[in-house]
C-alpha cells in the first residue's frame, strides 16, 4: 500500500487554508493542520475524516518560533520527510498611512507574514528535500506590487514574502523541490471582509474555487518553480504585471 503524501498547511482552520487542507485531503494526503483555534481545527479534522483521510492538528500561534522548530523535528521523527508545505497563514494589519502605523502592529504583521515563513523554511527544508517531490506554495497578494495608499504595511510584507519565495526556489533548483507563489485575488474570506466591509461577499469567488486550481501545483507531477499563479486571470507569471 502506498503511503499518503504528508502536507503541512498553516492558517488551516478557516478560509483559504481550510479549503486547501480539505482539497489536499480529498487527494489522499495526510494533512498537518496548523492554526491558533483548537475548536476550528477539530471541525476541520471531522471534515477530513469524512473524506476518508487523516490529519494531525497543531494548535499553535504562527509566531511561536520555537514551536515551529519543534514541529520540524516532530515531522522528522514521525515521517522523515515532508511532501507539501503551504504557507498560507497571514494577517492584514492596519490599513493606515505608513507614518501612522503602530510599531507593535508593524512587528506583528512582519512576524506573521514574513518571519514565520522564513522560520518554517529553516525548519522544513531538510524534510522537503527528503521527499521525492517536495512542493511548496506561499499565498501572496497583489498588494505586493500595487503600492496603494494605506496598504503599505501589508504590501511590504507580501513583497518580502515573494522575494523570499523566489530566492528559496532558486536555492532549491535541481533538488526536486518546487516553490510557487499563489495569488487568490478578491476572495470570500474574513480578511477580505475586514478590508472591504461594504463589499457583497456573494460577488466574490470562494476559497474552494481557489483551492481546486492550486492543487495541481502541489502534486508530484508539477515541475515548474519560482513562478506565480494568479487566480483572477488563471495565468502563470514569471514577474508581476499590472491587472
């Protein structure tokens, strides 16, 4: 019997992370689901079991960096490898003029959106290289390049994430690991509702729509790396282009 692929998804308790975790489980993966909320993780576990798959729940704040180091060690001890890593966890932070952003809010935003993903790369890199087809995807935003007023803190964090992801893709070239960046665009999520409270969510695509399009990027058959998948246009890009 073929053992299931092992997939870690951060921010897995709701929205895009939950949809990606379920899509991976539907494809037969064992999902390591990381999020802060225990109750929501348990609901995800029930849904994964209903699909006939299994999960390991990791209730953890993504900025508990020591816990991220321990997670890598635990995955090594149990499986000796990691096949899929989806860096989805993120926060919007303050929509404010840059000069008015509180230092504490800036540091939290960078810790969640950038530093946590770097710490996970450090922790997971040997495990991804131990897989016969390590697949990585980081969730970004068009704010990374649009430089819109009041979105500077969030945009800077996503620009940093994209540069880090592309660098990691270059460093893992010819290793069997592929690294992709995925942009969901306007989506029916809590973060989008927070940013655009007057918007009708029913006019937006769902996380489930996005997850179905991302799943092929996380399979052994996928071979491209260092590129961006833009969901709104359904295109692969080498560099950012204006909408």
